[in-house]
């Protein structure tokens, strides 16, 4: 008779752990050697977020990071706010 392991997650389900200041964090592999990290106030919140990511991953859908990279923000800011406000040579430099 095999012994059940309580609290263990299956291979590929990711990791869930509590940070020292009380919030919870989880990480899950999304393919291509990349991991997606999520954070929540409770363990249940993190597990729910990870379940949604796992479902997208298993369907082959891309897992999009909701954060914008600084370089993308800077290029958009230059294009939308600076380009029309300065001379062309100033913008080019």
C-alpha cells in the first residue's frame, strides 16, 4: 500500500511558498526555459492564478506578462510625448 504525500504538488505544477513578510508567491514553468511568477495575499489566491496559467500553457496559448518593459515604455513616451514637442534634430539625438 503506497503512502499518500500530503501537501505535495505534481511534477509541472510549480512551487508555492510563503515569503517572510506574509504574502505568498508561486512560480510555474511556461516553456522555453522560462518561469512565470505570481504573488498573492493568500495561498489560495496564488494557487488559483497558477491554475489559470497552467490551463493556458497546456492549451498552447501564450502566457502574457502583464508588466510593460521599461524600454517599451520609454520608446512609447518618446514617440507620443516628445516627438511633437521638440525639433526633429533634437528628437533624433
